[in-house]
C-alpha cells in the first residue's frame, strides 16, 4: 500500500512526470502556466489532483468551480454561481457538464499518486432547475495498492478544444471506436456520424443554431462580455473566450477587434467571425454526441465526466473534438434547432443529447486556453 511518504515522493517527482509542451506569452502573470507541470511542488495530494482538474473543458472557459478542503484527505466541490451563463444556459446544464469534466480529471489523476478518489455525486441531494449552495461532489482520496495512472492521465495537459477548420480526412474507425468506448457508461449512450446523410443535416442545424445565438442580442452579448481581447486582458482575466495572439493583437491595437465592434453584427470584426465559424462547420468530417437516459443533474454530471474521457481518448488517438452546443441550448429562440437535433439523434427533452461535438483531425494542435490559479478556487 503506498505510504504517505511514498505519495510525497511522487509529488516531489511531479515536475518530470508531465510535460505540457506549451510555452507561455510575455504577459505576467502567465495565464497559461497551469498547463506546465500541474501540481509541481504541491505537498497535498488534493492540490495535485485539483491542479489537473482545473484543466478540464468547460463552457466558455468560465471555470465555475469552488473547493472546500475538509480534514486531511477529503474535499467538497461546489459550482461557483458567480460564473454561470444565464442567457445561453438558463438551467445551468452545461455548467454542470463542465463540473463533471473537472471531477473526471480529478479522478483520473489520483492514481498517479497511488490513490483512489472515492466520489459521491450530489452528496446533499441535487438541485432542480436552479443551482444552490449544495456541493456537486464530495471526494475522498485514499491509498489504493492497485492504483496506476492510465493512458488518459498523460493526455490531460495535451488535450485541446480545437476551434478550427478540420482536415477533410475521415476519422479512422479504430480511433472513433476508442472515443465512443470512453464515453459510454451507465445511463449514457455515445454516438457518431461520418456519413454525409446524417453529417450534412447536423451541420445545417448547427449553423442555424449559431446564427440564432449570435443574432439574439442577449445571448450574443453574454459571449461578447466574456471575450478577452489581447494578451493583457487575458492575463487580467484568465477565463472566458481567449482572443489574443498573432493577428488579434494587431487588430485589437488598431481598434478593429473591440467588444463594441463584436457587439455590432455589421462590423468587420463580426463579419470576420461569421466567416471563421462558417469555415469551421463546413470543415467538419464527423460529429460525436453523448445522450443520457435521464435529464437529471446526475446524468449531466456523468455526461460531463464521459465527455472529458472522450476528449482524452480523442487526444490519445490523434483526433480532436470541438463542442458545438448552440442547438442544445434551452433558451426560447433556440426551440426549433433544439427539437430538430433531439429528433435527428433519437433523443427527447427527458432523455436529451447532452453534448454535440465536431470531430476530426488538425495538422497542428493549438495552444492551450488560459486558466485561473488553483488558489482562486479554494474556499478558506
Ligand atoms: C458543456 C460544454 C459545452 C461547450 N460548448 C462549446 C461551444 O458551443 N463552442 C465552443 O467553441 N466550445 C465549447 N466548449 C468548449 C469550451 O469552450 C472549452 O472547453 C474552453 O474554452 C476551455 O478550452 P480547452 O477545452 O481547450 O481547455 C464546451 C465545453 C463544454 C464542457
């Protein structure tokens, strides 16, 4: 059985165990630092697993997670309700999916220290359409002689959400099989298509849904407010939608890429955005999705965990995933695409599609997205 001393030795070795393969920008503090050697120098195993957890995919990169450390080896995880997306995610379904992804990366990193993460979801009961003060999970880390980090652990720092046009090649059967296997679980059904007969109508619904979200001022402005334009803004607010680096810096400095311009559908910045997203949806050789058999909070948490595994499996097998969630959003103007996508994928509002995701390959993976500091997540 691994002793505490053994765990501390493993923690001390953490710097050489992981490699993010990314470099930070000049800005201080470095908003991408979390990707390099997560957990380095930590002496508390909970902080090691949390340093990996916060690299999880999550809607609009809000990172809506809070943690209370309890005793020597336990912690309760909460939704940070100051970080919700009330316009595009009125019932906080996507936020809970992001919490599931956070939880999954915690569970996958505990074995690296010879520990198992015992997880109780919604230990004080689950909330209804609103969220409340109750934790979404309680985690206890305990020594486990059988614990061994699996192949997904190494992908935690390599995984990216690729917001880019994909190569035209059809993803291979073997890689797609691995992604589906990673996402399938009790109460969850994973599906995919690379067949134009289903791919084309799905792409058309996705595009319509994108137009509705960006054409509805209150939902569009929710995203615009979360855009971080230029390196300095990203460094000040290492969350939200990162619009920095390369050409974006030039456009931001020239006053072309501003929040005001992005709020105006006729601006050059907005028209450029339309072209970029149109190119992405057109360059989508396949879609992947996760349905759940129920629509409750536990199903949402489980689907978020499954999605995190799917993205790590994709990364292991040379595929990339990019959620395209607009048609799954539950605000009134989206009712048409919502109904269509559920029907097309054999789902219903009480057994819904939880994730709808572009799937393909890219020539070169992108840089990581920013992350907040671990200390900012921990409640005193
Ligand atoms: C539930 C959920 C929904 C998401 N929906 C979208 C989406 O509609 N469009 C998009 O570009 N990214 C979407 N994402 C991906 C996030 O934007 C991404 O995870 C976040 O920006 C952090 O980037 P990273 O995954 O590369 O670390 C979604 C992620 C989750 C977990």
